[in-house]
């Protein structure tokens, strides 16, 4: 098991001004950081070099919008989705990451007024199959994240994510399990994890309020036990948010400070994960 910290706690645009933060994350006990890949003007190669210098591994996360929507009825938009994912993969390589993760099954927070249709499922599988083939050529893996009903309509449960991964049927594509979304959408988080033992390839550790892991209502005992029972031994990445980047905070509906300080979020969160993982009794 490796513990990571998602930089979205601070910003969508990670730059050299965050190098000192990398150092504190390494001292805190993190194995790596998760870098958002959204901005073309970021020097991802420099970020990767600095992370390597500080002894930290890296994972990459991205999302898509209406102009790059894999489930659009417009074939040109679906082609743009694939092109955007390939660009993000190339930036992940610049970072030194072996994976690209995130909710890239559909445009974030766009709602047509109906649930996912069979056409949309087919379009999504087609785009992600091509993306998985592109990832394999690059030596990367993809991990697609289901969200809750307030952030998307296309993929909102572990069962839907499993179905998509199985439709694509490519070894480079797996599932990202996020504890925040599961807390909202799953009736039984342990059952959701156990049923997804073949698909889960990345985990976001995220509290129900998006604050410090372990301070809220997520069923942590069942979550960590379930992950241990399926033999999961990959990344556990803290995904917490703040008002540090007001534009991003507004987009994801964060309206208040969720912890006394950002240091509390990652320091207490890291200790909580390591303690909880070690305490699981199988």
C-alpha cells in the first residue's frame, strides 16, 4: 500500500511555488502526490523532476468538459475527448506517472435531464477502449472514477463502473473507487468493494464533507477491511478540498473551510490512513 496526496487541496495548477510543499509531504510520510493535469502552460516535466528529486512518486488525474465529452452524440466531440485524453496521458508521462485517473467517462457536471442511455454507454466504451489502447502503447494504465449523482449522471455506482470496465475489456482500463462518492451512492460499501475486486485499481480516500479523512461519516472500518479482503495493495490517495483556489472551489461547491488548516488535512489524514490500514483484522 502507498499513500498519496492529491494537490487539488491547493490548486488545479501546480507549479514551482509548491516545491516546498512537496518537501513537507515527503516528511509527513507520503509516498507520492497526485498532480491535476488540466493546463497546457504547466511545465509537467519540471514537476516530475522535482518530485523525483524529493523522493516522491506521482500519479496524474484529469477530467473532461462539454467540448471533450466521450458520450456526446457528436462524433467530433468524441474524437476531441480521445485527443484530450491522449494529451493528458502524454503529460502524465512528463510527470513520470504510470497512470492517469479521474472521471473521464463523461463531461463533469453536465446533465441532459435523463439517465445514461444505451447509445451513451456504447459511445463511452468506444472512446475509452481507444484510450486504453493508447495508454498501453505509452506504458500507462487508466483508472476511471465514478462520481455521485450531484456531479454526473453517467457513472454513479461501483456497479456501473464495473460494467463500463467490462464493456471496454482492455487490461489498461480499471476502476477508481472514491470513498466520498461511495458514501453517497452505495447502500453497502463493503459489498461494493468486494464485487469490484477485479476492477479496482486506484482509491481516493475522501471524507463525506471533503475535509480531513477520519473526521466524518464515511464507513472507514468497512472500507479498509473490504480493500484488504480483496488484496488491494495500491495507492490510497487523499482527495480533500478547500477554498484555496476560489474558482475551483466554486466549481465543486466548496463554500467553507473544512479543517482548521490545510496542514491538519494532510498530516492527520496520512496518519489516519496508515493507522487504519494497520489495524484491519481479517
